[in-house]
C-alpha cells in the first residue's frame, strides 16, 4: 500500500512538473510576441467584488474595472464564464469572442487557473440571478507559473499551509477571513484604548537588559558598540519609565521574542499589547480588561457570545474573580492560607504528586498546585487574583497579606489571556526583588529577571500608583476566530527550515 501511495505521489509530481513546464512555454511565447504580462506596470481598478454586490442597483449596466486571480473558467465555444478572486472574494465574469475580439478571446482561453487578470465591463445579472461583469476587455496582468492546489481539496497539509501562507490565503477562504478578523481586532483594541485617553507609543526592540517577564531571550551582538543585546521579551519596563516621565496612560502593541518551545499556544515571536495607567490598581485593570474583551468581540463579531473548544462563552456576562488560594482550595481541598511554611508545602506537593525543585518555596508550590489542578478547569472568563510574591517580581504587595501581590491573570477555557498588576513603585522593594531574581539566575534559572539599574533609577525619581496589563494578541485572536493553534493566526509562524 505504501508503495502504491508513493507511486501516485510521484506521478502527481510528474504531472505538476509537466504543467509548470507548459506554463513557462506559454509565457515564453507571449514574450516572443511582445505581450509579456510582466511588463504591465499598473491597472486601474475601480471596484471590488463585494462593493459591486452591495451596490448592484446603482451599478447595473455601468462599466467597472476589476482585477484578481483567475480561479475557474468554463469555456463554451464562443463564450465563457470565469471567476476571479479579489481582496473581497469571487466575482463572476461573462467573456465572449464577440465582445473582446477573436484574438483576445483566443488568448483568454489559454489563460491558466492562478493567472492574475483585469476585466473591464458592465455589471449585470445572469439568467440565474448571479451578479456578474460582462467583459468588454480582458488583460493578463501576471502569469502564474505554479499550479494551485486542486480547488475541491484546497491546501490541506497543515504544515505546508504555514510554510506557504501565500498559497493558503489564495485557496482557503477561512484563512483569509481569520487574518482579516485579526486586523480588525487590533484596530478595535486601538480604538478602545484611544477612546480611554491612552497614548500609543513605541519602545526599543533591541535592549541591553531583557526585562518585564520571566523568559529566555534571544541574544544578538551590536558590532559598532561591541556589546551583546537582547530582543525584548516584554514591553513593561520602558513603558513604566514613561509613566515616571509623566505620561499617565500609555500602551504599545508590538512583537516580543522568547527563546522557548513551539506549541499550539507558543511561537518564539508573538504580538503583545501592554498598557499602563497611573493612579489606578489591579482592580481598575480588571475593569478595563473585561470591558475591552467585551467591546472588541461585539464590534468585530457583532456579538459577545462565542464558542471555543466546544464551550459556549458569553463575554457580555461579568467575569468571575477568585484568589489563587481560593481556586486551589476549590479544586484540591488544600488551603494554602493554613499551610505554615515551605516544608509543609513541599510535603503536600509530594502527597498530591506535584513535582517541584529544591529552590521552590511555599509561594512557588502554591502556583504549581494552581497550574496542575486549577487552570484546565477555568472555562468561563475568570480573573485569578492575588499571586505569591515569589512569582511576581514587578508587582505591589497586598498591604494586609504581604506574602501575596495585587496581580491577576485572566483565564478562559483553561488558557491565560491577560496578566496585570498593581505595579511595584517602591524602588527599595524592587531592588530586593531584582536581587532575588539575580540569585535565581545564578542558581540555574535562566528565565529569571536581570537587575535593571536604570529602571531602578527611574523609580527613585518617583512613579505614581499605577496599574498595568499585558494581553497576548495572538491568543485573543485565536479566541475570537475559534482557531486551534497560534500558528493559525500568525501569518508567518516560526518554522524549522525544510532542508534541516
């Protein structure tokens, strides 16, 4: 059976190679005849497919110029129908020898699926009621030298879709729709934040100290300065410097880079949105997060009711709020408020089968319990609040429970969608937190934070009480487009070279 499959694949490849050879021969002949399509430098497009359909009554009988990729054609002697695909979708055109002339019609019949053509003609409806363009002129604008995947099966190989996104976008309308929605989602986030008085800014991608998150950075070298530099792992520390400088509300949407594994949830480079607002706290961040998710869903999808992972969700309903301690108690029966110290926490971890490292203390083990037993059960939108100080090096402590911080993460269908704090603005406490992170680095944790002396200096000038929020744009897009993998929502995901 395997040999038969291989034989079929080889025959298919031979057939494709033959078709590609024929396409090149067609191009060579056109070039010899002085009709090289690649010499055409522009084509004046007046309308697109959806615009024509939406305004048929006004456009009926009027001339339009459309352009796109030839996706199908039916040759019927002296007349033909074809479909071209533009940015909005498909538009049918009626092409006849009597209208465009014998020579141009003969050329049209030789065009291949995948060629890019321009059509000038008038708008009409066929006998079956389909809005179409009656061609007066057909021009070949670009010759496709590769054969598109067969139209009824499309490009189904998932890895090939990621590697050849350009083909995926041509033949799989659902992929185009996903990335159109992605653009709209980012636009709506900007509109929402702008309406709240936030200022969009840009901060450096290359940094001398990677900070703002626990992650392994990508390292590069600046030849002129002769120093190692890092691709940013977060946006946080530069944005908080701007809060120190007097910008009360700032945000940035940009790429960050983490030298970590690849999975359905992770890509080494991804898009992050971070915002910071002076004179508020993590409660204010919860409010703005909930409102933003609700508003963006409504404006992009027309509803707050969505489905993800087989679950029905309503972003229009109030999001639940639970402390990490209460959530762990709910799903394990263990109350970490009653756990006296690290030794007792480690004993409980052994009892429950939770793996930990020698360096872990009580707060770390609470978080391990949460990750092991709680995350997967958080289906409806839920804010988990009050994280241990050990895993929150940039967060303000809770005044009444200093072993915990004013931090939350938003979970939906077992995934984290946002991370926010009441930002730590005490430079003395921040230095001690950095020193603890440095200790972790020296003991093998290469994802721990480095000491950023300039950021500490900024805090010493004084930063007002501030709330901060980070949202992974790619995961948010996955949620609103019901996409399974992060690679489905990143146009060009990181892939291992095919020859490795």
